[in-house]
C-alpha cells in the first residue's frame, strides 16, 4: 500500500508542480490578463462542477437509468451484510452513511461519486447481486468505499484542474503578439508538451487510486473475494442481455466503475471460454504481465489491466497467508516466455509502425522534396505486408491464441478457426457489419471488411450478416490482441458458400494513391 500511496501523491505533486511552475514563469515574463481570466475561470468552473455534480449526476442517473436511492434502513433490510460493512467503515472514519442507489440493470457494475465523504453516493446495479455471492458483493462495496475514504473525488479534481490550466496557458499564449511573442510562444509550446505528459500522469494517478481502493477492500474482506468479483463482473458484462441502455450505462460510467469496460469484456470472454477455470484464466493473464504492448495499452487506461490487478491482489494474499485462486507467476514459470523474443517483436512492431515516416524523412536527403510523399507510400506497403503476413493459416482455437503471450496489436497471426457466427460484433446495433465468432473453446470479435468500403459494410450489415448466424463455419484471417482480442477476417466458409473479406484492399489502394501522387509531383514539380 505504501508504494502506491507514495506513487499517487508523487504523481499528484508532479502534475501540480508543472502547472504551478508555468504559472510562476508567466508571472516573471508578462502580465497577460486574458490568461489569468482563463485560469480563474477554469478553477471556478471545476470547483462549481465538484460542488453541484453529485446532484446533477443523480438527476441523469434517475432519468436515463432509473436509479433508485435506498434509505439506510432499506439497505439494512434488503442487504444487511452490506449495510453492516458500510456502517463499520463509516464509524471508523467518522462520516455519515452514504446514499446507496440501485440501478435495475443486469450488467454488473458499481461506482461512487460525490464531492467528499460527507455526500458520497454508492451505486450498484442488480447485476452485482445476480452474478456475485455475498463475500464478493462485500469486496466490491469495500473497494468503492475505499474511493470515498481516500477522497479520490477531490484528488482527481485537483489533478485534472492542474492539467486543464496547462492547456489554458498554451491556448492563450500561443496567440501572443508583440516583441516578446517569440519567447512567449516557446513557453506556450512547452506548456502543451507538459499538458500531454500530464494527461498520462493523470491516467497513472487514476490507476494508483484503483490499486489503493483494492488494498482498502482487502482490509475488510479477503483478496480472493475481490479477485473473483472482478472476474465475475467481467463475465456478467458479456453474459448479460446487451440492451441499448445497458451499453450506455457501461460506457458513461467507464471511468467510475470498478472495472474498465473495454478490458472487462475481454476478461469476460476469457472467463466464459474457460468456464472460470483459474489456471486457464492465469494463462491468459500472462500477456498482461510479460508482453511490452500490455504496458503501452495500460498507459491509456484509467484502470490497471485485470492481470496486473490479480497479481497485486495475489501479493496481498501472500502477505496475509491467505489462499488465492489465480497464480500468474506459476503460469509464467510454466510457459517460460522468451523475453528477448517479446521485446524483439515489440521493437519490430514499433519500427514497422513508423517505417513510412522513416522512408519519407530519409528520402529528403537524396531526392527532391515531393518524392518524400512517394517514399511514405512505399513505407505504407511495407507496413501492410507486415501487418497481414502471408502463408498457410494455422489451425487453432480462440483459447489457444488467447494464451499466446507473443500476440500483438500491430502484426496479426494467420489462423484458421472452426466454429460458427453467433451474433453481430456490436449486439443490438443494426449497422454492425462485424461478427462474434465462437469455436469449441471460446469466442472472439471478428472484423469484416467489404471490397466496397463503407457502403459495402453498411449493405452487408443491413442485408446479409444475420444469414450467417448459427451456420457451421471455417474462418480464416489474422488474430490480433490489444486491450482485447479480434480476428481480422479474410474469409468465412459455410455450407452456403464463401464470404470474402478484404482488410488489405483499401490499405493497398490508399498506399498506391499516395505513392502515385508522390511520383507525379516529384517528376512534375511545376504542377503545384
């Protein structure tokens, strides 16, 4: 806990120091009234939002999601064990019983919001009670109460305000005019760089607060209960009926909820396909621990990757000499992933992602400027061939691929899956041309690309996609893994015929146009 507490306050201090440092620098350089107005307005608006947002959020949740608040007496009558836990925490930290709300939605999620401890709201969906047992429910509630006790509403508001101030400094100073405008604009650009850095620091701060809330939960319940709750919540998000308002609820509370919905759906699929087998779930979580891309993916997330959270909870269990069902360390020992191979592939992925820019830059030293466009196009061709490797697709299963720690979000693995299409990629969305493909081991999102681009995708979604539901199929394509897994479809063979998908076609067309334009302009510079 000390490590994450130190990291949390160090990050908050760094964000505020950067913001304050630029304010001091501006004081020394110039007296810009517009900037001070912008800064004070930013602080004022954020303070106002902090004060009124609980009531406004209540209104939104009541209106759109039919949120119903229970009195403390009603909580004690309907959920006595949860009420007892909440009351114990309130007594220890000396604040009143929070408002507890229930949303009639089978998607399991929980979140808190408010200005501080004194007016905190704790919201649970009915899915929490449907998918989780009593111990797991208590672990989730303790986690959310941890956010209240740790005053995360205020911590994140202070940090986000400091980040917004950096952007206001950039936005105002970049328009500076006069004798000192050159120096002022340099400060503006430096402020913008600091702003970009602080966005990632803000996300890191959010992740440390999640770890601290997890730790708080383990002070009141056993770590394995929260770990099992995280897995079951992810499973419930996949298994629950996917209605429009449910998807809106999960999206709108993504940054507040106990799990990140994008990562949760991925873990939910894993839980579904492994029948909640702890060993197989641990195997799939190895990617989160050892693959360099997992670290990059987590940089853009408000929540830690589930594999890392399970690892953290496992460490706490060992400290407490308590049992824990998920052992990612043992899975790593069993798989023995090659670190050199992992980082070699990672750096090759990075190189091929940037190769069009490298080609364009290098061409400037040996060719006229317009040929840089053609060089960029040639780099795009190389990137396409790298992303979609040729060769005989490997016959495999979804679960086997999910357990492969060497998968990449940049370079696909050529695979051959046998199973059936079970629905659209985005359930309930009539314009979704993508599909969910299920084999004997599990299911994965399947990305279809028509030869006719957007119009072809739309036509397929409206007229053909449902005709493939339930048919025995052989899917060939490229398997990718990032926050979740996906199959970029190459072809789908059924008893009714062969469906071709063209993921490379439009990339080739674009690369050809760019290369051609560069050659024409390079050979005929007088055209422009």
